[in-house]
């Protein structure tokens, strides 16, 4: 971050903290989902579900150890349309704007950055861009210590959001959905974020905003090595006391579709009972939650149908609404169910 960005970042952080504090005060004594409209069907259904599964002795009671909810990130908890995924913009910044790296960027990284720029211009992403971006993120930050990479992401998230006034990139959480997480935690649920975005990027995005530990984040992974390791397999070398853990420059797994399911099974070890998503990319995760589950389950999908407060897409929203009707999932309408999206003092603006 350069000097010209420091004061705006401080100002946004001050405003952000004031708004969040006011939000908390307004919610005290209010209903569990006070940022939702009173007649929102999804909110009523979720509250009814929670009351049923936490009632000891009830037929739908779920033991605390099995109260597991999984959430997608982009488009479910966090803005994915300003104007593209946070992770895409991070790569663009690294390759195009970072003076310490742009002259070193590989041809592959530059080609991926160009595809992202084209996606921003046309509104349509080419097939395979999500995987290529994961590969380019891995290589563009190769050699960074894990903590250095986290700091880089933290600095980048301080920049003002391009398409919204009154918030930084890192503030772009859907406040009603964060309230859902808080509500579930109050009722003994374990919360996991399962995202297609790089796991370490997600950890740096959600810290201070979402009440989840780093261990509760599942995402795309890249190879981690020691500086002394080179190309050797990790089973053939040891971590010495004076070594450092760094990004190895290679993608390990892109956490999409079935990979989300295997990640949940590996890292949680229990079948979740609640799933929150927003796109066909969450199809496998949603079906895994409901398939043969011994407990009562729920799947909730956020519809990007708000064109006034968010950069919605009615065509995508209707496709997801159709999937909800087909599979019996519950649709969450940004437009009709939420009293606010990003909180007071935030409004959509035209791109410069």
C-alpha cells in the first residue's frame, strides 16, 4: 500500500468499526436475525429448524458434536462482483500493479491476468479460469513465507471497494449472513467455511470479520515447502529449526465441486447438517449434506437478485432459484429477504 492509500484505509477502518459497533447495539434485544426482513421465509424456516434440532428430547434433536454447518465464501458470505472474485483481483494486482513483481511475472500469469481483465469487460469468464487463477496465484507468490503472504493479502484488502462507497474490499461481507453464523454459534453449531478460493487468502479475508478459527477454513491449497527443501518430497526431508515454511509455487488442489466434499470429509470427519451456498459450484457440497444423513438437514442458497444495493444478475439468480425448486433447497433472496446487505453507510456506485 502506498502513502496515498494509507489515510483512506484508516478512514474506512474507522467508519467500518463504528458501523459494526452500532449494528451490535441495534441487535441487542432484537430477534436472532434482525438484519433480515420480518416476513423473510428463509429466516423463519432457519429459526424453526434451529429450535427443532436444539430441543433436547425432540424428534429432530441433533447432539452438539454433530451440529456442523458449512458455508461457501464468495457470493454466500462475501461479495464476488466487485467486479470479480477477490482472488482474481489479487492476482491482477500482483501481476499488473505490484512494482516489486510485475516485471518478473511469467507469461502464464500475464495470460491469466488478461483473461481476468476480459472477464471484467465482458462479464463472462472463460472456461477453466478458476483453475488457472489458482495455479497463477500459487506461482506468483512462490517463495513467500506463509505469514508474508497473509500480510500481503491483508494490505490488499485495505483498498477501497471499486463499485461501492463507504467500504474497503475487505469489508464486503453480507451482514445478514454473518448474523446467521453468529446465531448458529449461539446454538452450539460448529462453523466451517469451504471455499474455492485459496485457503490462506480466505483466512486473511475473514479474520476480524467472521468468528471462525483458521482451522475452520477449507479451501484451495498450494504446495508448502521449506526453503531448503527444493524439489525433494516432504517425506524425504525434515524441517530444521532454522528453516522457514514458504509457498512452493504449485497448486495442490482446487477446492471445487467434489473436492469440496472430500475436503469436508477429510478435515471435519463428520457429515454436516447445514449447507449455505450460492451457485452450481456448491451443488456437490449441498448434496453431500443431505445424502443419507441421519439428522434433519437444511440447504440454503443465496440468490444474487438485488440490482440496487448489489451488482446482481437476474439470470443467474433464476437458475439457482430453479435448482432450489428442483432439489428442495431454500432460496435466500438478497432483494426480498435482507434489510441491508453491507450495513449502513455503504452504497453502490458506478465504476470509474
